[in-house]
C-alpha cells in the first residue's frame, strides 16, 4: 500500500504455510492513512490482505480489505494477520460443521424462535463433543447415534 500521508503509521507482514503439496503465502499491510478520510467512528487502521495459494503447480490469488478499531500501538500487521487467521478457524470449526455436517442450511424450520433454538442445540452438541476430545464431529455424531448411552453420558445422564 502506498500512501502519501507522512504521518500515517504503516506496517506489513508476510506469513508462509506449507502443508503437503500446498503452499500458502499471506501478506497483510495496515495503515492509518485513511482514518481521517473515511470518517468511520472508532476506525484505527485499514488493512489489505493478500492470499496466494500454490497447489500442484497452480496458483490462485485473493485480495481482501478490512477496517478495524484496533490501535496500532498494540496491534501491528502481524497481530492483525493472526486475528484474521483466527476468524477462519472459527468458520472452519463451527460454521462449516453446523452447515455441512449437521445440515443446518437444509433445515426447513423457519418460523418463530425455532431456528435460533436449533442453532443453540447444534452449538451445544458441538461443544460437548469437542470437550469429550472428538476432533471429527461427523464421526462422533455417527458413534452417538449408534450408541445412545454414550450420547447420554455427554450430557451427564448415566444409563443402566
């Protein structure tokens, strides 16, 4: 990011991850240069996040932009990149499980408070299964369906 404001605080970081045949390069640039221009209450920094993924010789690139109320004194580019990565951890560990494994998007319940109640129940089930040490929620759900007593133990009910 190139800004002409000499008073602006600019920072940049690059992170490289390698997993098997996949290499992901993430670059975050942050700046305070647009704070006065945007007139956004609480705005402290703007960010540009570039992701470049190379897998089996094919490279894809993606650019995202963000604004934040986090101050530069405490949150530099490296910290902002870590926070951004943490967001995707939530997406992968919770929302994906609810949407795909538990079929939330296919659920036809739409009226009253029932959708929120079902979302709460799904979150509780995921939390109980994770607390019990299950990394694979789909496999844990299948096991609980096949062994109801084991499922009851998760909620503190001991069966005979």
